[in-house]
C-alpha cells in the first residue's frame, strides 16, 4: 500500500527561529495523526506547510494523487495546489469564521464548495447542502440562515460540512475544538470521530488538548521547539511517555 502522504525532512525557519526542523513521517489511508505540543512548539507551522498555506524552506510533501500517484505538493503550481485544496484536501480552522463566508447562507457555504469543483444544478446543490447540514446535526430548516445567526459550535459544524461535502481524502484540522465550551467540544468530537470513520478519511489534527487526540488519533507526534521528540501509537505515547517533555505534558494534564 502507498502512503497517502509522505513527508520528508520538512523544514521552515523564521530568520534565526525554527518553525519546524527536519520533520519526516508517512500517513496512511484512513489514518488519523495527532500533533501535540505547547504554544510555539511548531505544530501550527508544520500543519500550514503541509496544507500549502506556507512554503517550507526545505523538504518534500508527497501526496498520492488520484491521477498521477505521488506528487510533491511543495513544487506543484499554485493552480494545482488550489484544486487539490478544493477536492482531495480540506482544512478545518480553529475559528469557524476563518473557514466560512459569514455573509452567505448556510446552504450557500456548503454549495460553494460543490460549485468550485464543477457542480451547476441548483436543485442538486441545495439537496446536497441540506443532506450535509443534517449530517452535522444542523436543522435543515436553517439552510437559508447565515452563519452569524449560529452559535460557535454550530458554526464549526457548518465549516465541517462545507469542507467534507466534496469528499476529500485528507483533512487538516487546526485546534478544531479550541474556544468551545466543554459540552460543545464533546458533541463536536463525537461528530468528527463518526465522520472520519464512516468516510474512511485520513486526517492530521493539531491540538494542545490531549483528550482530543486520545479520542480522534490513531498515532501521535509530540513537538518541542520545532522538532518531533516522540512518536507512536496514541495510547502508547500517552500512557507510557518516553521523552521527558512528553512526560511533562501528560503529567501537567493529570494534575489539572
């Protein structure tokens, strides 16, 4: 089996400061990888380089495309990368407002993604939007409401519907439950876990919340100062951390 994503020696610097350094890993179809670390550890820089939002200084990001097999997305043309971002990739932002058009209806937000990949029949687009609102537990009667009329948790669920309607194979998630109340977080995590399982999605989840990765991720990478200091199966890393920094992260959660 070919990895869906193969990352080799990915490096990004900001002057003298290291964003991420010499990061390498493989992500397999249907696998969820969690990336954890405190603020400034490099996890968001890594995610943005993987998703094409930032250009790395060195390294490769090989994605197994449907048509041509593994392609280095770092050297892809911008139009190719944009098309990948509309079809096989999706990006769930921490703040739903960054991933939605707040002046467009809920149905329009979902439908736009379909239109960007060629859908043109209004009835079909609206039906798909209604279906996806239902799948993320938003009342389909609110299809014409704007995101500004929704709660934070509903906005995040709408962003997920907008991202997943085109059937991507890889989803990048940046602190997907950040800033939400605990009860809202739990409901959103259950929803995400079900969608990932049912759609056979691969995902890369960046978070500082170890409870999120324990619930969602099969495998875990721990970052500190731009470097990966520990990696392994999620339960293995969290239950028996080997690196001193990982031990500190886990013990600080247990003490709260």
